[in-house]
C-alpha cells in the first residue's frame, strides 16, 4: 500500500488511501478485542464517511473539508447521535497519526468538540412500573421471561445487550450474585453484581420451566433461540401500549440508577453496578436524582401541612417576627 504523510502544510502529488487504512484500523480494533457492537459502529461510520470523502485524499485541506461536511450532517441531532461518528473518526485519525500516515488529526485541527449530553430524567414512575409488572402474563414462558428481564434490570441496571448474552452459569444462586463477563460487558471489563432474593426466586422459576434441550442462554425465545435486544424492544413496546405509557428498555436501567440513588445508594457502588469506567457518566444520574428529590420535596415536605407558601409566612414577616 502506498501512503505518505499528510499534514496541514502539505499538498501532495500522491494520495492517502483511506479505504485501505480503514481496513487496517478494523483489523487493529479486532486484535484489541473490542465488542462486536463497537466494530459495527466503526464500519457504519466509515461506510457513510466514504460517501463524503474521496477514497484517495491528496491534501490535508481536502481531508478536513470532508470531515467537516460529514459531521455537519449530525449537528442538529441528539448528542449521542453526533458523538458516535465524532468519536469513531477521531479514534481512527489518532491511529493514523500514531502509525505515521498523517501528521495531524483533522478533527483536532478543526477544533471540533463532543456534544455534552446532560441526559434527561427517564426513570419510570412507581405506579407505571406496577402497571407494567401487573400486565405481564407470568403463566406463559414468554411472560415469565419478560417479567424476569424487567426484575433483573431493576435490580442490577444491566444493559439490554448484556442481559441477552447471559448464560445460566453466570447466576450464582448460592452466593446471590450475577457475573457479567468481560466478553459480554460493553466496556470489556467484568463485574460481579449482587442479586436480591426476589430476583433469584423469579430466575429460579424461569429456569424451572426451561426445556433441557435448549441452549444454556439465560433468556430464550419460545422457539428455543437466544433472546435478542430487538425482540426485547418489541416486547417492551407492546407492554407500553397496553398500559398507555411509553417505556423503552433502557428506561428500566435509568430507573434503577435513579431509585438506587434516591434510596441512599453510594455513587461509587452505582458506578460499579452500571459498569461505567469512570464517574463522568454516573454523575449524570446524581444530577437527575438531585433534581428529582427537589421536586418531591417541594410537594411532600411536611412543612406544607403547617404553613402555606403565601399567607402565613407573609403574616409572620409583617408582624416583625424573625
């Protein structure tokens, strides 16, 4: 492969072969053992980026222009939608710099930044959760499986993809723990989570009705195949319509985080439970929980039973009481 260095100071007679470099980069990420979902994200971003950039790039200016044109198509999207292509391209160009194919990262040269995602309170109200659980028909295998998935997520905050990849052996009924191995963890870092007695009982019931000839995945379809995130999303959507409240799979994870903090859970314990590599993501839930608590306090404070906001307090100050 013929490649030469591109920098902000060079215009070239020969070109940089982006397609070959992207292929090499994918081999590099596979060798690192990154998750299949991450590899898929890279492939999708590269495929779309190549429609904006010539396969052969002959100047750093042309490369910057292609990057700018590509990312500008995401500026009106949600932060997460913008940040994935931004981060993937930045990682690719950083690798190109490290390998000596280019001298500067065009994203850095353009001074482009990630979008801040403060998140939104997507926790599910207690009454809505009760409706959801009451709606699930646990007399059927599919219903019992769905019930177990809901309870497990509310007990651990597990990601949907991680839950679908669990094996029966990952549940330790003696120690009351769940192991999320590095092979299925989004961050590729294994973690062991405690399980509540109620969750363990539901999982025992689910395994008791699971046919012996099925695979050893914890969650299966009624026809004996491993459950998928796509199918789970459809099931949750169906329940949402039944109870008249829009719920997404990830809302269950968010609800776990918010309620964990609301019930005085430790933020460092929550970081471990959620599988965050640092506190930056976990702190988002802290902010949401604090906001949530302020709203509850405004409504539920016992002071409201004794003093009205206007008349009594104003009367006290008019009388000169301090």
